[in-house]
C-alpha cells in the first residue's frame, strides 16, 4: 500500500528561511565539491604532454579520488548520524580543501595519487550529509526539489569551474587551478560554520515554537532525535533484492558519468585536436545539461510523486530505468558524431539524465532509511558511487591505451545496459526504517 505524508506545510517564516539557507549553502559547497574532484581532468592534457604521465597513470590518478571516497563514505557518514552533520562536514570539507591545494605542488604520479586519495576521503560524507539535511528539514514528497537544488550546485561546478580554471591557467599556470579552488573551499567552510546546525532544535534562528511547527510538518519528535540519529546495519539491507537493484542502477550511471567527467577534456585535445583552453571551454556545455537536470529533476520527481500519489512504479522505478537505459545508449553516438559541438551537446543530454536519476536515488534513500538514518543509508549509495567512479577511472585508462576512446565507450555502454536491466528486475519500493514521526517497525513493510 502506498503511503503519503499529508502533514500541513509550516507557515513559520523562520523555518522556511532556515531550511533554504542551509540547502543553498550546501548547493554552493557541492559546486566547489565537484570542481575540486574534476579540476585535474582539465590539467590532465598538460600532465600528459609536459610531464609524460600516460593515460594508464592518469587512470590511476583519477581512480585514487574514488578509492578514498568509497573506503570512507560509510564511516564518515555514520559519524554524521552520530556526532552531527555540521561537525562532520566542517572537518572533512577542510580536509578536502587542503588536499586540493596539495595537488598543485608536484606533478608526480605517486604524489598526485596520494593527494587525490585524501581529496576523496574529505569529500566522502558531503552528499549523505546533504541527504540527511533534506530529511531533517523537508517532509516526504517534498525532498526532490531541495535535493535537486543541491545537485544544481554540481552543474554550477561544471559551468563556473571551467571558466575559473581557464582564468587561473592563463593568468598563473596550472598549479593555481588547484590552489585557487582549494582556497575557495576553505573559505566556504567558515560560511557553513555560521549557517549550519547539527539539528533543527539546535539551530540558532529557531525558537521552540518554530521547532514545533517543523515537527508538525516533518514528524513529531523529529527535532529531538535528529542530533544523534540511528545507524543502519549494512547486513540488514543487503539481504533485500531492492538494495541490489539500487547498487546496479547507481553503478551504471556513475560509471558513465565519470567516463565523461574524467576524460572529455583529454578526448577533445587528443581526438578533436583542441587546445587545452578550448577543451576546457567546451566542457561548459555538458555542465549546463547537468545543472538543468539536477534542478528540473527535483521538480519532476516531486511532481510525479504528487500526481501518481507516490506510486512505487510510476514515480520512481520506471523513470530511473528509462533514464539509465538512455544514458547507456547515447554514449557511442556522442563520441562518433562528426561535429565536436554535437558531441558535447549529446554529453549534455546524458548529464541531464544522470542528474535527474541521482535525484530519484537520493529521494529513495530517505524513503528507505527514514530521516534519522538517511546519512547512513545514503553513505552506502556513495560507496557504490565511489566504486563505479574508481572502476571508470581505472579501466578506462587501460581501455583508451589499448582500444581508444570508442572502445572505452563501447564497454561503458554495455555496463550501462546491463545495470539498467538489473535495476528494473530487482528494485521494489521498500522501507527498512520508519521516519521519526512513525512507530518503530516490527517488520519491514513494502509500499
């Protein structure tokens, strides 16, 4: 039976201002997050030409970020559920800012690998913490938009980031591509310390009346319990086919995402014979697709939930499967187009669909785990995310070396098709935990 949340929307102006100041501040952090993780792709052609770093070595360097990311996604996100999201995010965002700055000092494969590893560790709790904030401050059925707004920051990172990289590269040289973005991240951590709180009840701008208004909307007792949260055990949700459906679905679209994030600038320089600056400029077009997909995807996801009364198949399963399959099938047409502009435009469409798909996945995380354990479950999703990014970086480096970009795209297409089919076969709408507004479940219920 489909469950819907019919709680009235709060009319407290302080609640509205607090919730959106938090989500907007996290949106800008996501902008820095994504540019910090992909800025090395813009410098990769320089590393290859000037310092002799091969495509295989670049694959290892790209994969290093993902290795740190998926190894630490669960422990850092558990820390957010236990110690609070503000505390955890402040520590690890500082770490990734410093690691990004560190990338600018030495163009050596081993050193770059280690700095990228630390960068991945620092970024690992960011998206689960954002999901947790969405669960704390928004009711079910209204979380797609805030999650989409956060994803819009990703697109901004792919639009503003290349322009910033071009300026830094032309004005100061390649090390400042890392110095500049790392410093901006560290400055933003100071802003987050002012805006964020570990829970609504501890937010400096919220009175007890405001907290009660939020409780009425999101769930009774929510704000009192949100500080500590609950950590879901991995074993408990790995026993369900739906979890494996999510694993395959996320793996497929993220593998494709990082194929283009990591290698598009190098592809444009190597195959299309662009200059480095021109290749960076062209990556703005896919970034626009990602930004629109994240923002519009939030509205579309919430709209489908409302129109279909949160129908388990129409609202989530069919849209995600359709997106994942199209993402896989469009890769080879993107690279084989005779026009570079058409090629990057198709990549923009792929990015649009990837970001919409990720909005669906993050809303599924809150639904499955409840708002008190959202960071724990979403951290598991981030582990899969990191594994896919690692595999994409590692294997693509070898595939490009031995079979070129089209061969790498062919393998990526096959992976995307298989994982999309696995998702549609395995996924069912399941709840492993109730929200704070509900009684603890005696058994797992299927909506």
